[in-house]
């Protein structure tokens, strides 16, 4: 583009640096939404848990979710069901799922 001083290389660099700070830059929220169907039976379609022993995931911090899933996969965190669920997830799956759950906006209400 004439007059533009932004080279493709610098855009790439900027995105790369942003990627370091915000791990979601390559994660795909829509793909995560589709992948979350297998989780919905316990965690709810939008991450508000339907099973009494399952935690809500809606609005949860993406980095925390990725770490939890990695820990379940490596069995650093033990839970029979989640160890099984995480075993089948790739790094991309985890990133997409975490991005989706973080993208769900939740509203807080405190007691009057
Ligand atoms: C059969 C029910 C069930 C299914 C299906 C299921 N989960 Fe879970 N999940 C649980 C339960 C129960 C826990 C609580 C584990 C514990 O006590 O440590 C949990 C915990 C988690 C946590 C940790 C949350 C936290 O606050 O630390 C994450 C993240 C998670 N699940 C993601 C998923 C994803 C992603 C899927 C789909 C790929 C999935 N789960 C499928 C039942 C389920």
C-alpha cells in the first residue's frame, strides 16, 4: 500500500508479540463452541454446569482453563472423568475450548 510504513513483517511481529501476552490470538471461539458439545452434558451448553458435581466454566479465565485441561491430560490433576475427557484433547482443542468458555459473558448480581 502506497504511503503505508507498516510492512507485513512488522505486522507479523506485532501479532506474534500479542500472541505471547494473549494466548487466545490463535484460538478459535467458534471451533471451541462446536467442540464444547461433548462437555455440555455436565458443564452446560454455555458453561453453566448442569451436573451438580461439575464446575461452571462460563467466563472463566482462559489461561486457567488451558492449565486445568493440560493438568487433567497429564494426570497432574486427578479426576476419573476429566482425565478421560482431556485425554482426547489436542493443544488446539484445549485452546479453542478455553477461548469459547472465556468468551461467554456472565453477569454478577450481589445480594441487595
Ligand atoms: C461426565 C461429566 C463431565 C464431562 C462430559 C466433562 N466434564 Fe469437565 N469436569 C467434570 C467434573 C465433575 C469436574 C470437577 C473435577 C474435579 O473435582 O477436580 C470437571 C472439571 C473441569 C475443569 C476444571 C474447572 C476448574 O474450575 O478447575 C475443566 C476446565 C473442565 N472440566 C473442562 C471440560 C471440558 C473442556 C470438557 C469437554 C471436552 C469436559 N470438561 C467434559 C465433569 C465433566
